[in-house]
C-alpha cells in the first residue's frame, strides 16, 4: 500500500505544520509520497523532502492550487496509491472531494483518528458525536484534522521528481487578499487568545491582540466577531472556521455556542473571561473569570508581561 | 439563465444533539429539523441574483425523505420559483452520502440545464463539505467553494473565497458550482403572504430509483459515540489568581 499526500502550500512555501502532522497521521498506512503543487514548487519540495519516512516528493507546476488542475493531476497518478490524503485545510477540503468523485469513491473528511487502512474516526454534528466509518472503496480519499496529531520528524532526504501537471482552463486566479503577520499561525500556535461579540468593535480588538502578543500567541475570534467586522475571516474558530488545540486557549467575551466549542474544546487549558456568570463557555473552562473584559484583559496583559 | 440550489433538511442548528445509547447514531426522532443554514444563504444569493436581473429562474432540489418537502416549501417561500424532491430513503437516520447526492443532482442537471449551481459549503449534520466539489467534478464544471462574494459577468463569475490565509479571488467560467460561506449574505425570512403563495408553487417528486441512481453507502458506519467531555473547572476571583494558576500549570 502506498499513500499520496498532497502538501499544504502557503504563499509558495511548504506549510510545515499541516503537512508534517498529516504525514504522522498516515505513516502507518504505507510508503508515503508527497505531491507539491505550486507555480514554483521546487523550494517547497526540497523542504518536504527533509521529512522522515517519505519515499518520493513529486512536483507539479500548477499556480495557486486551483482545484480543477490539482484534481486532474492527482487522478492521473492515482492508480499507484491506496490512499490519497491531505490536511483538512481550506485547500485540502477544496480539492479532495473533487478527486474522490473523479475516482468514483467517497471522501472521508476531517478525520481525527486513523483506526486502520479502511477505518477512520471523524467528528459530526459540530463535534457532538464521533463517527467511526469503514470504507468499501478501493482508493481511500481522506482529509486529516491535524490538530490531534504530532509533527512528523525531519532528517530525511527523499528523492524529488517532477509529475505531469495538468493545468485547467476552467478557472483562473485573480488575487490573494491575505494579511501577513508576525504572530504564530492560528492552527499551530501554543497559545490562542480569542475575542467575541463582547469585544464590541474592531478598535477594541487591540485589547485581545495585546494579550495574545504578551503570551506569544495567535489571535482567534468567534463568528459573531467576524460577522460584525471586528476581526478578519481567517481568525474564525469553530465548526465552520478553524480547529485549534493549543496548550492555552483564552476566550474573551465569547458565550460558548456549540459551533464555537467545536473548534477549540480539545485545547489543553481553557480560560474564559465573560461578564455573564451563566455563559455556557464556563462549562468547558478550566479557569473561569466573571469580569468585564475591558478591565480584566488589559490587567492580565500587564501581569503576564511582568 | 437558470440557477439550481440544492437544499438539505438537517437537524436545527440550535438543537442539542444526543448520541443514541446503543451507538447506532444520533437521535433524530421528534427533534426540530430546518434547512441547512448554508443552503439558506445559497437560496438568498440566488434570489438576490434574480432581483439584480442576472438570472431568471431558481430551481431548488432536495434529496432524502418525503418530509424534505417542508424544506423545499421554505425555499419557495423565500423566493425560489420551483422545487424538485428526490426521495432516496424512508428513514431520517439514513443520511444519503455526498457522492450519491452529487450523482442525483447531476441527473437533475442533465434535464434542467442550469448555468449555475449554488450549494451550501457544508451540511451541519455530517459536516462533510464535499457535495459541491463532487458535483462539479462529475459535471466537468469549474468550482468555487466558500464564497463570500459572487459577481457574475457574461459567461464567467468572479468569486471571493474564504481561505485559511484570508481571502482568495478567482474567476470561474460558467457553468459552475459555487458553494456559499457564512458571510455571503444574511438570508431573509419568508413573509406570511409569501408562505401562502409558496403552497401553490410547483413541486415535482421523483425518486432516486426513477433516476437510476444507486444510493447505497460506500461508508459503513461502525459506531457513533459521544466525544470525550470536559467538565467545568474552577471560577477564579481575580486576574491575579488566574495568572498564578496559569503559571502553576506552566502555560504562562
Ligand atoms: C451554520 C453555523 C455555523 C457557525 N459556525 C461558527 C463558527 O465556526 N465559529 C463560531 O464562533 N460561531 C459559529 N456560529 C455562530 C454561533 O452559533 C454563535 O452565534 C457565535 O459563536 C456567537 O459568538 P459570540 O460568543 O462572540 O457572541 P454572543 O453569543 O453574543 O456572546 C457574547 C458574549 O460576550 C459577553 N460579553 C459582552 N460584553 C462583555 C464584556 N464587556 N466583558 C466580558 N464579557 C462580555 C456576553 O456575556 C456574551 O456571553 C455558527 C452558526 C451557524 C448557524
Ligand atoms: N440530501 C441533500 N439534498 C440536497 N442538497 C444536499 C444534500 N446533501 C448535501 N446537499 C448540498 O450540498 C451541500 C454540502 O453538503 P455536504 O457535502 O454534505 O457537507 C449542502 O449545503 C447542500 O447544498
């Protein structure tokens, strides 16, 4: 059995965290080849080749990871693999179902545990239930929820080869609107400080960012905070946003709707700061503080800075 | 130009889901069911495109149990023109997999010939996030998932997508499958007169068997279990106490 892992690429570079955690999730299934699709895949491929227990790194020159071209490229080489996997990121979720349909197999998304070669666990209903599914399909197409897996080690030196890239004229890239930041990436940060509707405005989100910076962490947000324009969409944590599992998650002015909990309840330590003692977030918090966040968060920032 | 919107009947997003004690699934008997929230957004977008003169007809399609008619009536009351129900099971607990749903939708699309499919990005019951992409593949069309903005111009659409790093703007040639994300719009409520009018709108019923599509699942559900639960910890009295607890725990 052999596994094809579609690498996560971010702004032309290998997204090491997502790729290496996916690798560790699937390495028990067989030899792993990593596919790097990008306009200039060579640097990312070189980095992917340093991951241990990787047989080959394949490159395909396809700009911006557009789903149609990536899917056609993968389908052309799919017969050599028992499993086709990717991290359950926006990019992975975009392309894997397309590949699965072209192969006439089901896709198994957001896998939180690999039981054996055909059997996987995945959360459903916003994480309120865990389903164990066994596939009857010949090729298994699987996306991995990386927050529950460890990083694979580096120190390897896999061979890098070019694959036949299939560009598609169906869609084209216009632009990226991404904000670069010096903060750690949300899904892999050790500390996440999130703000909700209680923060009240975009300006006041600076309070949340201040605490995140003092703790060396990333900033997250509830859907209500994003919808209200206090925070950008890529900060959303939850069922339909990002899933995080840091050592420390601090929820400020967030009520704790199930859709939000779905994205953070596997964090090691959860802190909730909310002025409503009845807020459901306190039911999952290790440490709860009933307080006005406008007093408590700046005070906490000051204390942490020492 | 015609748009087709697939709408799924799912457990209402406010309902607390209960896993059945015997591990065979979640309890859907007597719980409130509603239209998948992302599909409401897709229906709303279709209506806005129609109001803007970009499209002429909105056909909504649901696949599942007979009762999905209710969901279709909701979409008709919001402003869709016509509905098609494809019955594929008698049992609400039998969720039709995205691959089978995509095959059924393809069969409907072969008849209806729409220029655009506007689906939800994800059904909030199975959390698959797959049907739109699968359908696009089966049709050989372009795809744009997680749309937060759609601008149709001539034979293409410019779509702003919510991605992990922020936003990505792409251009897709029509026909295309586009899936709706949360911030595409805020769906309207159906007014009472429109709910009355919707009762008279056309709703055709077909079955998956009529369309010749095998809906037997590829994934065998071995068991459904409760996730590990967290219990509430302690309430601290001050920020000072909080920080010292976090220091003790070694995370600050
Ligand atoms: C299909 C669907 C998908 C969804 N996906 C997501 C998702 O991925 N992520 C997500 O987060 N949500 C998601 N939601 C939305 C979710 O249901 C909630 O509406 C949302 O999480 C609420 O955000 P909030 O807690 O910030 O706001 P609210 O529920 O309004 O809570 C605000 C909280 O702030 C507190 N507060 C106010 N002022 C202060 C103050 N000065 N100091 C301290 N506390 C204060 C209040 O007591 C309250 O508890 C989804 C919903 C649907 C229908
Ligand atoms: N049974 C169904 N009937 C109609 N539409 C569906 C059905 N299942 C999925 N869809 C559509 O596909 C989208 C994504 O669903 P899923 O891939 O199951 O997460 C939904 O938001 C709907 O638009």
